[in-house]
């Protein structure tokens, strides 16, 4: 390519500008003179628009897209629109929308495999007494005669009610209480009530199972908070019942009560021993808890001492 042809347009423009700026005459304002000068400059075919795109970038730029739309006479002009993709937020829904997941993780019973291990351990205990068929497992909260909450696993067979104190931290059975279903004579469903002078009261409903005579209960066992000779047991729903569908099924009293009543009635029909009762009474009445000061239950229930709970690190 000849360098003279490349530089000819630039030289003409420079001459024209210099005459207008420093010539001191009005020739630069004459239209005829401008036309003559521009005709001598030559064509600008050497100048081509340059696209500032990187190599490998096949997407058209915004300027190319706008110039294409403006240069297409066959299409009707449309107002410009700014399209934004809607944000998508994924959330996990729980049966109880007010339940906080990090609270449930503090309970060891909700850890993966914990409740399944406990059930297998109880099945091993039942294997030592052949001839009994397991009706189901439930996870409930026992309320003792001093209003203390205790985490319990209940197992119902065709002959026995097992109340198990299970350590979900060490995954071991700590205490196991067997109650013959043929000895149960009364079940009460209702709200909890307390003496008028009681300082520690609780709300809610529960279930109480009677298998012994209250008149034969000694004064020592009544006022001993650690006594195991109380002839009844009181239960309410476990606080983790809304954690998942699995816990919702095994933690509700509405699922436990009909299974227990049916098993007791069948046990009464098949029982022939001396401990046989005339029948089962299912009553709907308030459940009395005789506590007055309630300092021990106040501290224990507020801190969930009756549950296998992650307490956090203790130290300095």
C-alpha cells in the first residue's frame, strides 16, 4: 500500500483547520471554498469501524444489537424493555412454621439414627421374654408426681407396657419399668390442674395411667421426688413432635392413646390370673399434680434437665 495515499486525507484536514484558525481571513467560512477543499481531501474509504470484542466472543454487543434494530426497516419500533430474571429462594418447610431447626438439633433424640438405635435396643430386651408381640413405639414426656419432666420411650406389647429411660447420648437403656396391661384399670385424659397455693403450674393436656391403688401409696413415696413406687404414670407430648413427620407420628398422644386402650382391653379379656381387673375405665377429667413450692421442678424444667440435651462447652 502507498503511504502517500494513506496520509493524503489527514494532510488535507490539517491544512483546512490551520487556515481557519490562523489565516485571519473569512475564507474558511465561505461555503464554496469549503466544498473545494473537501473535494481535494479524497474519500474516507480507508476508515472502517472497529468492534471492541475479544477473540472467541460470539455474543453481539449492546451497540451491535441496537444498530441492527435501528437499521431494520421491516420491523415496527418497540419500546425498549429491561428484562430481569426473578430471584429464586429455596426454603425448607417444616410441619410447624414457627419451629426453629437449630433448637431441635440440641436434642440428641433428633440426631440421625438415635431413635432407631433405641428401638432396636428395646426389641433386644423384648426378645428375652418370648410370646409377646410389639404393638408400637412412642416418644413422650413423663411428668412425675413432683412435676418434673422426663424424656421416655414407651413400648406397648399385647401384655406389657414398658417405660424406658434411655440415654440418647451414650445410646443405652438406663432404666426399664414393666407394667402388666392386665393391672391397668383407669386412664384419665384432661388438662393439668394444681392446688390453689401452688407456685409452679403448667399448661396443656396429658394422660395418666393407673395400675395400683392410691390408698395403699405410702406417705414416704408420695413426698419422695425420686420414688419409683408411685402407682400411676403421667405423660404429655414430647417437645420435638413437630421436627419431622416421623416424630409427629410417635410423639402425639392422639396416636398413643387408642393403641394403648385397645391393648389393655385385649389383655383384660385374655387375663386369668389373680391380678385381673374387672375392666378399663377411660375418663376425661382434670389431672391433678400436687406440688406447692415447685422449686425443684422450676429449675429442672426450665433447663430441660430431664432430656438428653446438648449443654454446650463448660470450661474456662
